[in-house]
C-alpha cells in the first residue's frame, strides 16, 4: 500500500511499470490489508501491553531484557538465572497453551492470551528455582484475550 501526493503516486506507478509490475489481482492484497487495519490494528495496544507484562515478569524472574520493549517483541537472556534459551524453549513447549519459541526472541501477537504470558513467566521462575513447586500453576489468569 502506498500513500502520497499525486506526484509520488504517479512516479511509483512509472517505476512499477518499468519493473514489470502490471499486477491485475491486487484487490486480494488490498482486501487483506483492509481487514488487518480494521480488525487487528485496534488490538495492537493490548498486544504491546502483554509484551511489556512478559518483559517485566521475565525481569522479575531474573532474566535480562536485552532490548527495550516498544512493540510486541521481547528479547530476553535467561543466563543470569542459570538457564539456557534451549531449556526455556523446551519447558515452554510442554505447557498446555505455550508461547512457542526457538530463540531468545518472543513475539506476542493478537492471539496470545494473558494466561500464556503468566505460564511463560511462572515456568521460567520454576526453572530458575524462585517459585515453590506447590505454587506452580496457581493464580493463572483467564485464557480470554480481553478484546
């Protein structure tokens, strides 16, 4: 999608034609963009809040937050807790509603539930030894997304 003055649009069309961009079925892509803007854009605020909650919970668990959380991505380093990223990934994969990871980058999206964030933090705390086994799994939020 391109937004700009008539001059910018005309120039962009000229470039598109120069590189063979006579794309006829652009309506499907426009429809997808429209759907995303209409249905998903309003959810971004809550998604970013969940990412900050995850970062704060991981920090409380002893992890280092590698980059400031400005969007829906959380980059973390569990090594201060004595854990590796691989250990965290394996433990999360065994949860009932896991946030799936393959690296130290976690992307929270509009379908990530608050309960999944709580489980993630609780599991890291359990692995790091800061949550007694009898409290593991307690105080879990509802899986509802709150939209």
